[in-house]
C-alpha cells in the first residue's frame, strides 16, 4: 500500500525485531513502521536499539486497541508516533509524512485515557509550543472540540455560524500544530485547557 503512494519507497520488510535491526542497518530508511509486539526482539527494545545507533531515525509504532501502556512505552523509547493497525491508508501516509518532517503523530482514534497517560508520561513532544497564544474564544472552542461536541453545538454556544466554527477549527489545528482530535486532546490536557475527567 505504501509503495503505491506518491513519494514513498518501501526499502525493506522484517518479520521480527532482530531482522528489523539488520534491515535498518543495510537500507538506512528515513522512517520505520514497527509492530510493538514482535518475536525475538519486541518493538520497544528494537526502537531503543535503533535510536541509540541511528538517533535521527523516525519510528512509528503500530498497535492494537488494548495496548495503551505499551504505546506509552514506545513513545518513551523514542517513537515519534503511533497508529492503530486498522488505520486508514491515508492516515498511515499522513503519519509517515508528519514524522519524516520532524513532527509527532498521534493516531486519530486516540482515547482520552491514552491521551492522559501520554501527558503524564516521561514522553516529551519536540514541538515548541511556548509561543502559542490562544484567544478566549479559541480556548472555548478547543474545550468543546475535545468534548466531541459538533460544529453546530459549538456554534449555538458561542453564537457563531456553523461555517465560521468549522473555519476556526481548521485554524486552531494549524495554530497548535496538530493533525487530528487525538493530537488536540493531548495538547489541551498538556496545557490544562481540559481535565481528563471531562473527556470520559
């Protein structure tokens, strides 16, 4: 699937962690997509080893719904993003492009529980956000988006048109440098715009 995407070239495939290290050594890829659970050497251990040897390598973890603790461990090991294994091909391509460009990528289906775990973990985003200034309206809209309220519900609350709210949403995502709801929830939790118990 990736090899058919414009601008992508698959340079190797591995069936276990040890083989992955060997392929990375020979092929020198820009980005590695790796399963968290692999035979011989799991994704966490192989990620740590890869990044010790090739610190500029970008790693994306592939996981299942019930592997939230392991996802956090992968991020702490140095992975720049994670995807659920059933992610759409467009999201996979977007994730690879994002981490290649030096950004972090959070799966679109990130749960609020996992978002909270990431914020509380040792993982630190490399994205500089100390200069981001948000208006009171933007803060309100972020809070409502994180609570998964619709554009119409937000519009009714802040007395704007639905179309204006949709435009604000796009601008907010660009401003805080996130790609999807998962990234916005993590940003909002990190900056105390919402509390985890509001998202459950």
